[in-house]
C-alpha cells in the first residue's frame, strides 16, 4: 500500500514536468505568462497581425503604412508565418530606415511582443491563450463587411462555434468598424449586444485607403501586372466542401476563368483570387499563371481592377467606392444560402446575379455604361449604407482612435448591471431547469443575464439552451489556464486537497484564477458572479476569486449527503466537493434552496465557513408555472396514439416530441380506470426509487388497478429495471427515462410521490401542486420545506411508511392545493435582489 502511494506521488510530480518539456502548447503558454508577469509594457511599440500571420495585408498593412509614412515614432512589429514572404521583402526594401521588426508567428519573440507591446492590432483573432494586460490597448479592425451570416446568426450553428471570435471581442478595448451594419452584425451574432465594453468608432476600413489612394503605376510594377489590358478579377468564396478535392476545384476555376476570358476578348486579362489553401498549392501554378498569389494585398490590387466577378465574398464592398461593374456569379446559391445564410437580399445587390455560366457571359456582354446605369440606384444605396466612411482617410481616423486622440462614437454596452452565472453544464437535471426558469422571469430592465458555459456539445445541452429566455447571453469558456511548471504543480495540489492545503501558495492560486478571469472574461466587468451549480471546482474557483463586487454560490442539496453519496461503490462528488467546500469562504453569500436544507448545510459545513450565520441563507428555486400549465394542457405532441396489440387489446399511448430535430416516441398513457401514481426525479441513489418500487409491490397486492410511472434518467436505470422485473411489476411500474414534456403525463396521473433520502428543495413537488395533484413526500430536508399537512402528506423514509402514504391516497386522505406560483416567484426575485444582487 505504501509503495503504491509512493508511486502515485512520483507520478503526480513527474507527469507535469514531462508534459511541460514535451507539450508545445504548454511550453508556449508558460513562456507567454512568464513575459506577462515579468516584463513591462512598452508604450511605443505596436504589434500588427493579419489573418493569423498567413500574410501581411488588409487593415493591419494599411495602418502600418500610415504610421511609417507619417513618421510616427513607434516601433512596428509585423507578424508573419513565412519570413520570406514577398510582401515582407518588399516592406524591408521600401522602408529600410524605419523602426520595423519582422516577427515569426508563434515564435518566442512573438509571445514576448504580444505580452509587452502597448498596442495590439488584429483584423481577425488572437489564439485562445491570449490574455490582454490592463496596460495594453487591443484594437480589432475586423476584416470585412459581412454579406454572409456570422456566428449565432447562422441557422444551423451552435453556441460555441464562434467562441474565439467572441472571446477576442470581449477582450478588445476598441473596435474600428467600417460601418454601423458591420458593428451591429458582428457584435449581435456573438451574443454581446448590451454587455460589450469595447469602445467603437466608425472609422471606415483602413485598407480602403489602399484602394482609393494607391498610385496605379506602382501597383502594376509591385505585382508585375499587365498594364496594357483591362484587369478582371474573379474572386469566388472558398467552401469547405472543396477541402478533399482541391485539385478538382482548381481545374473548375481555370475552366471558368477561360470561359470568361473568351467572352471578354483580348482587351481584358482575367485573374483569379481565391483562398490561401488554393494559392499555396504548388501544382496550381504549373496549371495556370493567372492565380493571384496570397501575398498580394487585395485592396491595392482592386485599385487597378476594372471588373469584379464574385459570389458571396465581402470583397465587393471594397470595390464599390470605385463605382466600377460588379457581377455576382452564384452557381450554388440554394446550397450556400441554406448552409450559411445571407444578411442582404439577393435582389438588392449592386450588380447582376447569374446562377450559371451562360447567364454570366450574357451579362458580361452588356456595354459597361449601360450595365452601370441599370444598377445605379443599388450602387448608390450600398455606398451610402456600407461605404460612407471609406473616403481615403480611414487610416488617419483608425490610428488616432487607437492612440486615444479620437474617441469612439458608439457603445453597445447597456447601463444595466452584468450578472454572470455558471449553470452546471445544461444536463437534464433540476439545476438546469431552475436556471432556465430563472431566465424567464429575470428583471431584464435592470440586469444583463450572462451564462458562462464550457464548450462541450451534446444534444440534451443544445436542447436545454434553446429553452433559455432569448435575452440571456451565453459566453463560452474553452481555454486552458496559462501556467508555468510551478503553477501546474500547485494547481494540481489545489485540485486534490483544496484551498486549505499546506502545500500550496494561496496567493499563487488566487493570482492564477484572476489571470484566468482576465483571459476568458476580458472587459466584461460583471457586478455579481453566481455559481449556480456548485459542483464544478474549476468554475467554483473562477467565481470564488473574482474581482466582482459580489459573488454567490448555490447549494442545491444537503452537501454533506452529496459528499458521501455512493454510486456503484464509488463516491460520486467527493473529489470535487472537497475542493469546493474549501472555497465557500471566498463567497459573499452561500445560498441553499430551502430553509431545511440551509439548516442542515449550516450544521454540516460550519467548519469550512467563517460566520455562517451571516453568509448562509436560503432562496428557493424559480418555477415556470405558465410553461407547466401550457405543456400539460397543450404540450408538444399531446395527441393520443392507439395501438392494437397481437392479443387484440387496444392500448393508448402519448407522443413525446423533442425540441430539436423532429423525433418522437410513444409512451404509455395513464388509463382513467386505473389509479396512477407518478414520480419525477433523476435515477440516482438519493432519489430512492428503489424503496418506492418495493413499496409499490404491496400497493399492487392491495389494488391491481394501481400503476406507477417513473420519469427521469440516471445511473440506476439498469438496476431499477431489473428490480421491476424481479418483483413481477412490468405491467404495473413503467420506467420511462427522460421525457421532453413530463407535464402531459403528470397531468394525467392521480397522485405524485417523491421518496427521496434528501433533497435541495423538491421542485417536482411544486410542479405537481401547480397541476393540483395530491403529493406524498418523505420527511427529509428539502421536501419538508414545501410539504405540510395542508399541502400534502409527509411520511418517514422507509418502505412501510411509503406504503402507508400511498394507502392514505387510496383512502382519499391527502389534500391537494392550488399553488400560487406567481406570488412565490415574486418573493424569490425580491430576495435574490436584496441578498445577492
């Protein structure tokens, strides 16, 4: 045993050491956080990054040019993946005496500059480990006005697909936007309207200065273009469907280019600009030399282009101010708009729409003057709405906005207090339901309701997120903590022994989680942080060490009982709760969900909490009574289904519909001629369905018309199914698992019973009372706070007492009440506002 413990301790120490030597991401993050902690911010340094260093073009390039050509006294760091990139060589030749340094993307030098340059310029996103310091100014210049839908606006997307864009926006100090439309769509599609603290200025696109102001002869020379012919640029959007057949796609582009060239004749030359995945393909240049290399700046190129052909690319917005002809070639419009969606109606676009090559060639044959005249109104409307700031002075405005000489003219932050919750992962359980219920009655006139959630994706989670009030903001937490080797060792010890461990530095742990808070929440600046779950030590620590004015943690159960809960011979929550208990002192309020549970938690947890009488309070869960009544009365697919079995017996079933993709299953419908008991709870040891089933055997012996419906899912499903079979109760006890709409079944049953060993509150009892059902509950913490002699019956927690409770119903001795859930919710909201917010 001792040898085994020694081996475990050796592994505990050696494993993180090996990981820090082997794992490149850990080494990167360790060096980055070292620079943040030990090196000062350099006030005269600017880091410029474009498109994750794939090239150096666009807004970053335009802003850099403005700074060096106007002799502003700043050192400029240009980020690139390929140090031999032709644009970088051109810059070194063009500006040999300027204070410029080229930095390889993700190199140690890059990490140092990212940690120390005062000004950070990016037109896409920094990687997730990025952790902006308070002294730094991060300005995001986003890379285009969107025609295609973004983020959450894409119909078939899920909440975390745009997580790193969302993180970068939250972290940014300033957004330099080309127009109001882009700001609204970018911020809204990332669920940040109302909570984004970034300063926003409508500067226009800095890169548009390159299109409007460039010397054409210099551009012809720089990019070795044919200046004896008119230039046509074919710039289609790259689609993921081509990932595994790039060569086929290249041949398709070449054939299309040749058809366009043949139509236009020798006075024109047609070039293709496409995705960098295509332009980095060496075979492509052996097939055709009309592909524009990735290092070319698109906006400098547009300054000499005469005709643009595109589909859904935002490049057409940059070409608009030149008022030259644009042709839209949308050969896959139906598929693309279904998969991605567009913000702008097709018929509003400032050019012709062709769905096949024949129509495109026909439109290209129209004289240009006539063509432009036919789209004059659309062109003028688009320029007015999307390009009014693209006047050749956007770089001037953007640089001065970055340096603080010009202030933003728009904010998307409301005046409401920001309240941040963690809800426990959106599993099918009572905590999830309670959080969803709270979201539907929260005071959105006063508060912004924000939920921080991990990026795990599963069907139940997506369905539950859809049930939230639409005004809730969802922030995805998906990054690792930036840490060095010592941080890792202490964090591992903290995760084993808790905040009271003598082997950790409390200051280091607090610093780690505050740095992590800056990394994931950026400039969100919440007033209150509420760990509504209380079961996840990472989130509990993040919320415990917040710099928010207030924080609270909810205890949805008798936590001492949860600490000792066994499932299949293993402690379910002990490792997490050991750490979480040690963090309770870091919270302003510790909230149990019923008076009786609070009393038990005060007694059992007082060793962890200073002045528990001041911190520990009870606030019950919100209940969505309107939805319960609606689903019970109308429901999702309440319709009966009648099935004739092989023996000729007609049986009734209910149809249970899902919230997401169309699906349904049949579940047995309670027969009005039977006496139908029902219980609704997770299939877990503390819910005690095993004793209920054993007790129900006695009830069936008394009355063969009694039926029991058990709703819920959990680890004991198999054990309970076996017990039902062993007791020969298959025709009397129905183990139905999780049901999307349990209320349609609850409404058709006669009596509700909850036989738990302990509860936080016993929400399902209140749900039953809303539907005026008689209720039976065990006399345990949580349940005894919601059931009394006027509202149901309490029985002792043993099989014989559960039998007597059900017999009392058979005799008509259990009252039923009409539960006033609206007054109940109002009182809870008042208490939340008084005690927590």
